[in-house]
């Protein structure tokens, strides 16, 4: 049965993608239910970020179907994708903040671009988001003065300002210290609980996945080698998955936090 018909917000149905004859994804299938957080995990170069770009329509699958916002976007045109991007937003690994704008103005940018909010309405939304993510004290700072972790928090706030139905995160904890991993995980959980967004998180960080994931996809050699819950992941005897998890043995001893 098609994923769109079963109520999935996102799905890959037998998706394959290659670059220059080199396969990156090979017949990959998984789905993300509305309101769910699914983590896409795996080592570098296995197609994690490519998966996000396929879900956004930035790339086209060579074969298979891509479902986003409950619709088959496989053959969508640029105008159709523009409408999709009003519902689905991507938080880039770099944060992609505007260096010349303050934190407050970065968060306000999507609202001003929509051009149908008063400055008072915009300020109220910005204040609410900065307060929710506990970064109000940085409102008048510029990105250059912020840590990598705080830049990620600002990028999340800016993504939320557009009021999307879903948010995609590309390696949100790369190059941040272990304490900031927990801070970012707490922010992402707060976003899910308070805003009720569907989320897909690309990460190599098993600590983060354990803290925020409802289900996980493990990519290896272009295939979805595992797709299931955290408990099922912990119980899996798959030697490749076990090897991947054991690179972060400290997190294996942590209790699951929901």
C-alpha cells in the first residue's frame, strides 16, 4: 500500500540515488508518521544528508517514490516544491544564519519575507520563540559572537518562525561539546512537545538519537539495514549495527530518556 495512503507524513518507497555511477542509496524504504521523530543514522558517506535533500525535493530520486507532507513529490515541479517548503523546513548543519543580522532579526527573517505580518506581530513571535528555546539573552547579538551550539538553537528558532508542519535537522550536534548535545536534545524535545512537529534528524550521534528518536533508520552500504524503535535497536544482534553503536559505549549505558 502506498505510504501516502497509510497516513505517513514522510516516506521513501524503494528509493535509489547514485552520483556519477556510484550508488548512495539502494532501494531504501522507511516512513515517518505525523508528529513522530525519526533519526537517520550511519557513518559518513552513507546517504544521510542526501536523504534530507530528497525529502525537500532539492534532489530527485533515480527510482522509487518520495513522500513529503503526505504527497508523492517524486515528479514535482519547482512551483509545487515552493509550496512544499512552506510546510517543511530544513535546519542546515552550518545553521546558515545571516552574519549581518542580529539573532532577533535572523529569527524574524522568514516572517518579514512572508510580508503579511506587522512588526508588532513579528516581534511577538520572535520573543515567544527565543523564550521557548531559552536564548532571549542573545536577541541583540550577532552570530559571530555565538558558540556553535547557540547558533544551532537560533537556526531552530528561525525555522520555527515560518510555522512549518515538519522540520528536518542535518547533524544538529556536529562540532558541539557533550554538554551542548544534551542542551540541543532538550530544545528539540521541547519543540516536538510544544509545537507538535513531525521531525527527521540526520545524526551520527547515538546519544542524541536515544534522547529524541521514536524510531531510527540505520543506513549502511546504501541500504536501510535497520528500521525500528530504540528498544528494537538495543536488542538487535546485527553485527554492523552493534559495531556502530559501540563506538559510543558511554551512551550505551545511559537509560533511555523519553
